[in-house]
C-alpha cells in the first residue's frame, strides 16, 4: 500500500546560518509536497537529549527515508566522527555499507571543494547523490529528491511482455541463392563477360536447393495449412527469381539465357514426381512444387512478352525431358504443358473447409502478385498465350493448359501483343511465337478453338479466345 505522507528524517550540520536557511527552505518545500519531515529544528524540544533524538529517528521503523544534507562541515564531522553528525554517521554507515542497493539513505550535496569535487562523507563514497550545489539548479535537484522520497524514478523498467510468438514459429528455410543472384545482377548491370556463367550458377543452385522445400506433414488434416505456409515462405526467393529474369529480358541478353531457363524448368520438373527411393506417398505431397514452379514459369513468360523478346520466348515453349515420367509408362519427352498441373490440395481445402471459392489456385495467384515488376494483367496475357500454344499442339492430344488467372480477366478486349499483331510489321515479329505464317491460318485455328469444348468456363463466365486473340483483325491485315 502506498504511503500518502512518507516520513523523512533530515540529517545535516549547523555549519552556518546560510546553510541552515537552505536546509529549512528545502524541508518546507518538501512538506508542501506532502512529505512528513522530521528535523531537529521542528521536532527537538528544549530539555530533550539531542543524541538520543538522532538515534531514535534513524532507528525509527516508521521513517522510510533519511535525507543527508552534506556540505564541508557535515563531511568533515562525519569522517572524523565528531559531534552529533559523527554519532549519526556511526549509526548510518553500517546500514549503507550493508547493501549496495539500499535506497533508504541519500546524500544531497550543497558544496564543492576548490577542485570541483562534491563534499560527500566517506561512508557514502561511490554512490549516486543529488547535486544541489548550484542555486540555479535548485528545481531540478528538488524534483530528484521528491522522486526519491516517493520511489518514482524518472526511468522505470516497463512490465515484462509476452514471449514473441514468431520465436515459436518454424524456422524459415533458406534456399541459399541470394549471393548467387546478387552476383548475376551485378554482372548484368556491369556488362561483364561472365554474366551467363553467374546466371547459370544461380539457376543451378536454386534447382538443387528446392529440395529443402519438401512438405513434411504427419497430420493429413493439416496438410493444406502446411502447403500455404510452404508457398508463402518461398515468396522472397520467388521475387528474387522474377526480378532477375525481368532484368535479363530488359537488357536483351539473348537466347542463351532462355536456354538456361529452359534447363532450369526441366530440372525443376523432377520435383513433381516421387523420388526413386520413396515408396509411400500421397498424391498431394508435391503440390507445393507444382504451384511454385508453375508460378515461376508463367511469370517468366510474362517477362519475355513485356519486353517483346519473342524469339527468346519460343525456346521456353520447347520440349522438356522428364525421366521420372517413364516410371508411370509415359514418354519422358513432353510439352511445356506438363508444368501446368492441377493443385489437388487446394481442391481438397476448398471442399473440406466449405470455402465456396471458384478457384483457390486463381485466388492465390492474384493475391501473390506483389513485389514484382509485372502487373496481373501481364500475367493474364502470358497465361492466355500458354493456353493458345497448348491448343496448337498436335502430337500430344491430351496436353492442355488451364489458364487459372483468366478467372480474374474481364476478357472484353484483346491482350496487348495480339492487339498490336493486327499491324503487319508486328505480326511478322510475332509469327514464330504464335506458330502461324499468315493471319488467316491463325484465325482458322482460333475459330476451331472458340467452337471446341476445351474453352475454360467459370460458372456462367466463358472465355472468348476469338476476342482475346484479336484473330479477326489480324487476319484482315495479314
């Protein structure tokens, strides 16, 4: 319980009238601030024993604080054990020496020696004191005395908070690619001849270290949450990859870089399948890789289209050699459509958690489009091109590309590269990427797609390849 009027005994020396006046003035100010001051001038009466009075005051259990006003006279008498001050010093010093953390006794200094050192009794040496030797700083000194009396220091330790929750979260997996990426970026910007080697080194390191992202889930009911945390943890590395690819496209570094990217995706596709020494697995065990690598691919295509690197982009639509497919009786040589896979764990989450979403895959791709130099509309364009390219494949009748992001595309107008392709000069540049020599051939193909049963629908919304591809305008001018 807090004491309303704390009792404080004042120990001082009658050095001279000026000093006594200072002591009485300080005592009066403290009384005015609610402090019950005990001092000989007010509490010692004629006929009483002064020595006994001082001893009783220092030993009185109701007195919580003893204020020592120290000038030269007080320090000398205390050190020499002379007079009443000496008696008080004999009583006080054992208590001060007994505890390094005591707060019952405090010294207020009012005088300094010729060398500027405060007069402090020997028993109090090395402890903090309150300096009131300068009349100009009286207010500051008085405030410090009050804070000491009421145990209200200027700086108080705050309450100890709760342990940060992030400390209990699983440690983020590092893929160890940052330094390799930084070297590649520096080489690109610096025009170094070693840039391709640095780029290849980065991609090779990323392909190998993706192994660290394997899902380890014992509780099947928590697998979807583990999946979401896994792909969320990859965002920094994803942004690192996309920004580097964007830089490659901006600086127009050529087809060798596209070939290195093709090789990277070919290596990464191995993560879609069960490792050779694993016999027990769930179909959704590799869904995090299907999502991550599919996302990297669509962003890569979008970067090449943004900077109109059409010839280089063609390379990424080439065949991919995936030996692990042969384990299931499939040909190891496959089209780029193998990159685009259904994410079963998201279907399970949507169904089991009763989320009622049209496509969680589409939702996630939209939500994650941040921290990169590409807009979501540019992602739509890349996704649509992949769909068109997949529909044109004739040697793999079951190949398909589901353009997940187009759920969020209004589809009211043609995408940029298709709109520009209505001009003959631009169509000539994009012919190799589209895979058609004339605009009429392209229109005939698009009409077949438009009328086929392989056009994506989301509820009542149906995508229009004819409108998005601008095929009629392209055929009219080419």
